[in-house]
């Protein structure tokens, strides 16, 4: 079952999978699994893998970028170290014309993640972005905050367990907020430059995907102004169909020996995650 959703243990294995995905006209984001390291050596080891990925993506001319969690590079014990490591990673991506997505974790990390992304984006415009989660009440404000700075957003619903004091408890409310934010990022135009911000619409919900398809058609929004993003192994049929229709599609491809503890933590924290994976295991 793990091989359906995880692209092996090594850098070489994930690069092979990435090339296969690219052959289907689908882009990729490579995600070395792991989080909550406790030493500088572990943080640097995680970073080294990402530098290998960035070099390999350039050398092999892959249509791919990378995604990293801040707790994976020391955020829990040394934020200054984390910012240095993340800065080196983004600088590397900038040199090779690539991109680093600073992934979002649970709500204790939200503000720090956004603020660090803002600081790095000022140094390396276009080389870094982050993730916003539609189930948080604050996300509408955060969306405006990042769009106005031209920072790319990956918009998702949210996979961490959060309380009703900070997050919408009802799925219908999360979906409604997601749709509103999705439309906003697709139609945003900088008042000075009249340019948009290329963002990722990260969902496997076909109702929302179709809503977006109809919306951009009605509003005459260029399909290249955004991309749909999904997880490796999830709704492969929908990924291929959207790519065939001319939409940009990107899959997040996780890999690495940390896959088991990572998935076990996510599944234990939010049982709905397990149900989601099981449902998709039996889909094409």
C-alpha cells in the first residue's frame, strides 16, 4: 500500500518516479519526508537531501520543484538555524531557476512559516512560496497578505487537527471558504502592475475542481494562470484528465525512510486522513 503513495526510499527512486510523471505532462514537487528533528546535524542532513534534489532537477531537466517543512530543518529548537538553512535552500533554487515551497504544519507554525516566507521572498523573488489552509479562520487575511507581496500560495483545505476556536469545524464551511479563496487567488491582479500571482489549487475534491473549471471558463481566465495540485497516487484518473484538457497539474511526490512514522503521526492525529487514503487506494 505504501508504494502507491510514497515514491521509494532514495533520491534516485524519487527522480525516476518524477521523470515518469513528467512524461504524462504532469509537473512534480518532491518532498523528502520527515519532521520535528532535534539536532543541528539532523536538520543539516535533511537540507543536504534538498540540495541534491535541486541539483538533480536542473541536471536532468525535470519539471519539478521541492517542498520542505520547517520542523524538518530545526524550527522546534533553533529558528535562526532554520532560517539560515531555508535561506541557503531558496538561494540555491534561485540560482538554478527552481522553487522551494515552505510547507505548512499545524497552527503553532502558521505565523512563523508565513513570516519566514515573506523575508525570503524579499531576497529571492519568485523562488519561494508557502501553503495556506482554508479551514483556518485567519486564512482569508493571510491570502491577501501574501498576494499583495506577489508570493505564490498553495491553497489546501488542511490536514492537521485544529480546534473550533481557530478553524471551521464543519466540512461545508471549509469547502465554502476554499471556493471563495480559490476564486480570489485566480482573479487577483496587482493594482500597480496588473499582474496576477501564479498559485496552486490543491484539492482532490472533484466538485471543487469542476467548480474551478467552470469559473475560469466563465471569467475567461487563462488556464496557465494557476495549476491544480494533488498527491502522488491519489485521483490519478483526474490528474490525467485535467492535464489532457490543458490545465497545469502538479503532484506532490513524497519519499524517504521517514515515510512510516510520518504517515502514522498524520493518521493518528486525524483519522479522516486514513479514510481518505483507503478510499483512494481502490481508485484508478
